[in-house]
């Protein structure tokens, strides 16, 4: 069995609607064989996540489902030891960054990430 590109376990991060705003997230993620599942909490509420990732390119795509509420589509790719990209909810959209919880919150965080190119993840 080969090591996964991303470590399973506790992750931290944020999503943003634009420059300067930051909404923190705490996540517990499992990466295994191209499948990504997990759960977490942010300022909107508790959520579950399911999706996939490509172990060669680091591309990721998942759906974040708020318990009893709405879904948000996320797509991104490798960003150092984490993942950065875009989220979309209807016509609303923004950016995000997540990283393994052991990384310092202030280590290289740049809230201006702009990834607008669609990310392809194999089935």
C-alpha cells in the first residue's frame, strides 16, 4: 500500500467570499484510494464532505453538505502541504485553503488565492 498524497486526520482552514474576509473551518478528513470523505464545522454549521482526489496531480473535488441544509461544490489542488481552490453555491463563489492541523495557522497563509481553472478529477 502506498502513502496517500494528503494525510488523513485533522485539518484546518478557511473559506472566503473575497479579499479580507475569512471564515475558519475545522475538518476531519479521510483520503484513501482516490476517495475523500470527512466532516467538520464552520461558522455556518456542521457539515459532511464526500468527493475525490487524483494522487498524481493533487487535484481535488468534493461536495460540502451542511446537515439538514444546502450543498457547496469545492474544487482545488495541491498548495504546499494543503489544498487551495474555489467553492461555488449557485451564483455565489469564493476561494478556500485547508491544511493538516499540525501546520501553524500563520505559516504562509495567503487569502488572495484565485484558482479559476476547472479541476478534473478521475472517477
